[in-house]
């Protein structure tokens, strides 16, 4: 069986030249081409533990049974690597050391070799087979490919799979900088260890068909978890982590305003230390959950909690949302898909009530009844109503966009919330580890990109920023033009289109 992938397409040449300066433009539906995963002739091997969550090269987990024995071939190395074999070897070693620092994989370097990577032998009965030498070397690859890995696995009588040979070829044309080496070799070592492309877009192992390549240089949480699910934690480390979540939940066609049948998601601690679940939630009100996996749930190794999830379509058409578990190991996301069918009711208009914390000097707005109750009764201490509010829609409707809400405790003892209606800001903050995405909380229309004007019958919402003068960013939102000017006089900055408009809402 053969499966091919590619770490660098036309994007790789551009992205490795200016790695994080431009977004990756490759379509996520392109077929991967930087990997060949090949089965050797029938063998009887010791069984390996299956791991259900992360994406592996062939659909089920294969791993090395011990340290990965590997060799380096310096032939054909391009400038600047050609003049410094020892330095090049150190750069390659540094990329796999990224993996050994976070999971239980080990490597055993066996010296330089003249063997070319992807050397194969002819077996009289089984034909082409590996040479059982794992080699990293250089070669001329397709013009859009910066690295390619060839891995061979053996299958035991119990269906378990073990890796036996993984060769990596680095492009003599595209891997000509430390940046390109870090990105390409780290990604290809991930393949050599058994990981396929991640369905999470902000991972170093991201790539087609579910996600796009990116310019990341360092391992991300999904990369670390994938390796730990194959090999456990690194020596001297303990960690709680989960390997058990489904790749996706698809609810099919759901009539608008009708709640679907519930599906169960179980979050299991597959690690070797306790893990705390601090929240389980959908990113829009269209995702409905019960009280399972309540905030503060502590899971010891091997323990799990379950949550029942259903969807309630608010608009017609396909929806791609997320259900998230916030944990002491970071955020885990489960994609939720469905298609709303029918005619949506008119969306409800809600009032976003503004509060002020005198001790923090911060403003906060919410329309959620539970939060308003706790802010009013002092459960959330220090907050008081300002007497101001503005309106929004509680559900999506034609012409509206969702507003993302984020929370940060990075500025403790003060904290901060942030709202944005702009998809690019939402995407940026989702990738920022200092901010926790709390969901799409209400809906608005967008202003005109030039002058910030709103459609007839709608009111502009002005966004003001405190410039982090107290070390903590805070924003205030208002539909009152005079109040906007008052805040500017107090050295706050207007953000948005035209006079600082970020949303258009019902009057």
C-alpha cells in the first residue's frame, strides 16, 4: 500500500523565504505528496497499543519499538550546508531533539553513510523491500517539495504495526536556510515517527487534505499530544493528555430550530499525571450540551468524563463549528458539522449591558442572563452597571457575522475580555496562547470597510482601546458618538473603520 504526502508546495518556496510574513495559500483539499508509507513483506511482530485520536499515516498507529537507528548522508548538500557537514548534522539532530524533549521517542545515531536515502532491495518473493537503514540525506525533489519521507512498517498477526525504516530526503533547492531546515526536517521527522498531517490548522504537522501547510517553526500542542499518544511522555516528565477524542462529529441534516439527537463525547486522560477540565463548550449557541465534564473536573490517568452534545440549526446551509475542552493541557477541539434545513425564524434582538470595574478601570459587556445575575449580585465582585447598553442579535441571520469573545488571565490579578466581529482578528487570537476563545456569543452586521458606515436602520458600534496603559488591554464599546469622543479625550484610541466602527447593530 502507498500513501504520498508533500511538506512544501509552491507555498513552501515562498513561505520558507519569508516564513511568517504571508499566509499559506495552498488549498487544504490538495492531495498530500511528501510521504510514502509502505508495507513490507509479511512479518510477525510484537503487538502495539492502538491510539484512536490522532491522525497516523495509514489510519492506525504504527511506532518504533525502540530507539530510531539512523544515519546521515552529506552527499549533494547545498550551500551553505555543503561546507559544514558537522554543523549540518547538528542542525538535523536539533530538529528531532524537538520531539525527544516532549515525548518518549529516542534516537540512536549510527554515523555517516554513503547509502542514498530511499534505497530499496529486491526480494525474490516479495519484490521491492526496504534496506532497513534509516537515512537522512539530500536530493533533487519536485519544484514545490522541500522534503519527503519514505516509511516502511510491518504488521503483526494481531494487526499491530511497527515502523521498520524511515528515510528522509531534504530538497537541495529549497532547504538552504536554518529556517527552512527547522520547518522541513521537524515536519518530516514527525512523519518518520508515524504522524500524518494534522486536522488542526495550527500545528507543525498541518497539511492536506484536512488543513494547509504553514510557516510554524516550533512544535505546537497538537504535535506534542500526537507524539505522546504514540510514545508516551519523555523521560523524567509526566503529563495529563488525551488521545481519545473523535476526529469529527457530523450531525447530518438538521431542521432549523429543531434540536438534533444527542451524541456523546468522552474525554479520557491517557497520560501519566492528573488533568483538570476547566470547561467544555460549543463555540456558538447552535451547539447544545448537558452538564457533563463540568468545570473543575479532575481526571486521574485512565479516567474520563462524558458530555452529551446536540445541535440546533439557526440558519440554512452547511455549518462547520467546534466543540472545545479547556484543560490544564490546553485546548482540545472537536469539529462539529451539520447542515441546517428549512426557513429560519427572525433572530432575537438582545441588549448587551455594560459594566465597569473601578478597581481595574475596565469595561465589560454581556447579554447572557446568568452572567448579568452574577455581576449584579456580586458573585463577580467589583463590577457595577454603567447604565449604558447596546443591542445585537442572539442568532445568525442573513447579512450577519458572529462576534468572537476571548478571555485572558495572562495579566493576573487583572483579567480582560475582548470582542471582535472581524474574522481575521478572531483567527489571530485563537492562535494566541494568552487568550482563551469563549465562543461566538452574538451576531452583528459589518460596517463598510472604507468609512465605517452602517446600513439604513442600524447603529454603529464604536470600539475604544485603552492602549494597555495599566499593562492590561481593555476595550469599550458604545453606540454613543459623544461618549466615543469623551473616551478619546481620555487618551483612548478608536479602532475600526472610519471613526472606529467595528459592528452595526439594531437601533
